[in-house]
C-alpha cells in the first residue's frame, strides 16, 4: 500500500480541519490547507527525540539549519543566499502582517491581485493601511497577472505589493517573464514586494519550475521580502516555523523592528522538525508530489465532466480552484457530505476551493458525492 493511502482518524484530535465545523461525522472536510497524511518519518523521529529529552525550554536556531536552507535554495532554485539574510519566525501569516506594518506610513496603501489567500487582503487592515486590489486574468486556461490593471491601480501611496507564488488559490507558478515584468513595475514605482512562497515545493507540473522573485536580479532582491516555510510541504503547519529571507539590510531592519515583541521564540519541536524535513525527507517529498499529481488529474477530469463546474489545470499546490455556476454550491455540497470553502473568502466570487491532499479513496468518495450533488 502507498503510504499516502493510509486513512488516519483525525476526528477529536483538536483538528481545525476536522473538528472546528461540527459537521456530521461522515462529512469530508476539504477547506483547510493541511494534508491528511502522516509527516515524514525523519520528522516524526526528530519530534520523538525532543520529547524523550524532556526539557521544553527556550531554543535557538542552530547554524546547521541555516546551512541546510542555503544549500536547498541554491540546489533547487539557483538562488545564492547568505545566512544573515534569514529571519526565523513562528508563522507566515504573522510575517505578512509584520511586513504590512513595516513598509510605509499609516496613510499608505498595499496592493495585491485577487483572488488571493485571504490574509493578503486582511493584513493591511489589521495594521491600519489601505488595501488596493486588481484582478487576475485567465489566459490559456491559466491565471496570471493583468499588468495593465496593476499599473492603473497603483497610486503615489502604494508602497507594498503582496505576491503569492505559487498562487493560492489559483495554482499558478509564475514564469520568469511574468516575475521580471512585475519586478520592473515595482522598481519603477519604488514599491517593496512581499513574496509568499510557502507553496514553492509543491510543484505539480514539472515543466514549470518555481522561481524566487528575489533571485532574479540585484534590483529585485533589494526590494523583496521573501517568506518560505516547510509547513505546507511536509504537513507540519501546526508546529509554527517559517523564515523571512531579506538581503536588503534596511528592509531587514524594518521587518525586525515590526515584529519586535509580537513573535514568540521558535520551539525546539519546530526547529528540529524543519531541519529533518529539509535535510532528510527528500524521498518522502518526491513520493508526495507524484501522489498529489494523481489526485489532481483525477479531480480535474471528473469535475470538468460535470455541468456547471470548471477546474483549470493547477501548476502547483494541493488546493483546487473550481468555478461554479451554482449560487448555492456550498450548501449543495455540504448536504451531500462535502465541506469546501467559498471563493468569496479569497475575493473570488463564483468559485470554491477544495483541498485534494488526502488519500485517493477519500478523494474518490468526495468526488462521487459532488457528482450526486450536481446530477443526482
């Protein structure tokens, strides 16, 4: 049996995905972005060792983790970094918020394309900044930037661009040409880029490599705060470990000042898990990507055979972005035992997002329920 075929009982485990909504016990929850797979064995072993040691004191990040991350970024993306660029943080969403606080003044604006992961359009408001948005557009069955709309919406108060690459929820891996054009526009208008690249290791289309925007050029590096984490890739989101990679010393100082006093120190659990994930879990990761691609292909074939639903191919992530002609689609699906998340959460009305990072048998059952909800 494939290791990802194992069905792990998650009810009554304080799981946000499985316990928060209080749905009937046989409901398949597919809204929250964590996977129903056991973490890699090297990660689990690292956690056991911390527990067996028994002391849960404050921790520091070891030099080895910085070295492992450096090698990983260079090997996977050709991006050469320095260890002093790394700012270790306990979560990516708090880092988004800290970046929104760090860049610009209270009267300034932050721009992001929509639809997008909802903290992108919530975080500016959390720190009293103005939110600006512009729509993405569909080209050749792929969601990308509408650059004309971007430039039309930039004002003199626009100080920060919030980028999600690979994109959540649209599943796009932006090309070098797209990222270069974006970097040129931001440089022209003196706009800092906050690049959330948390899904960078979840590439489903092997012909579409992930490109860190900060690795494009010195100009792009100087205006970019890059956010990464092992949490989505290795299913350890609940442990709270991320990193901000900032080569520009001034930007790094601004980010450090914005987070001061708000972020707790990283736990030894999160540090050891991150190290084991990045250093020792390649075999598991390779197998995961193959499994997710099988699930993606199954889902897109069956969804596009249904009237009123459309799913375009995803280049990355395990989060399907599905267009629906049914205004009551969430209620239809929930009545048949499938919970998804409304696209309006991401400023994407007329869509819903579905997490397919689950055992194939569970996905097949969910798809069958969706088919019954649509065609009876």
